C-alpha cells in the first residue's frame, strides 16, 4: 500500500504541507491525518519478513511485486540499508518502470537495474487513413475507450484536429537507479541537543 498522504480537500493546506515536507525531509514528515515514509518503512519491514518466509518455503522461483513510487523507494532503502540521505536522493520510478532484483544463489538479492518503457509518438490528422464512414465510427468508438485493439493509446486535445498516438516500442535497461538532480537533494543535518550548531 502506498503512503497515506492524508486529506487533500483543501488546496492551501496541501501547498503548506508540501512546503513543510520539502523543508523537513520526505522520510520523517507526516502529513496531517496521513503517514510519513518512516511509517511505510515499518510496514515494509513487516512485509519483508513474510516475503523471506515465502522465499524459504521454495514455493516459487520468481516474484513480481507491484507497488507505487514511495513504497518502492522505501523497500529498496529497507532491504539495502540505505541511509535517509540516500533515500532522499532516489527519484520515484516513472510510470510502468520496473526495478529488477536478482538472487545471488546464497540468500541475498542484488540490484540488477531498472527498465523504462520506450514510447514513440505520432500525430494523426483527423480523417486520415482513407477509410469510409464505417471505419470512422469504429475509430471514434475505439478512441472514446482510449485504446485500440493493437495496444495503441490515443490522446486527444479538445479543440485540435490532430490526435497523438503513443506506442510502446520496448524497454530500455539501466544498471543504476534514477536519482534526483543535485539541486533537489538537500542533506539534513542532525542536532543531538539544543545547543548544537
């Protein structure tokens, strides 16, 4: 389960919470009526215990875990024992990005890398394709669903005559996780007493 970000009904309260979170740090900041990444860390720790029991039972060779961005970052932080500053450096995975871990044969998981979707875009003019009215009605119905039978996604902007088509052309593999650009990473200093500078 992803982090509970609390009640997002008041836009001003949301902006204030996000500003406070940016200054305080994403790991320990708890949203009003919500959770912090630290709370998710505790939940992931419990999940890892049950996952290891499943590994030991030998029920399957491969496991697929589907999760949201912060849950994935927390899972990696917990398993690989990243520091809080390293957690803050990790970027959330992109939509449909996969993080792959491989087994080393002696009971440890290793980071194999990540895979991102490769998409290509094409623009189609309305009325292209040379089809008759029956084809246009079929295409309109498929566009209303947001998809066609061949895995093509249509995105239309109201008021424009062209439709943008995104097609998945494959995956690109990377050996390292994505990190945030340096200007967005703010190391935190810790004070142990009130008079520490």
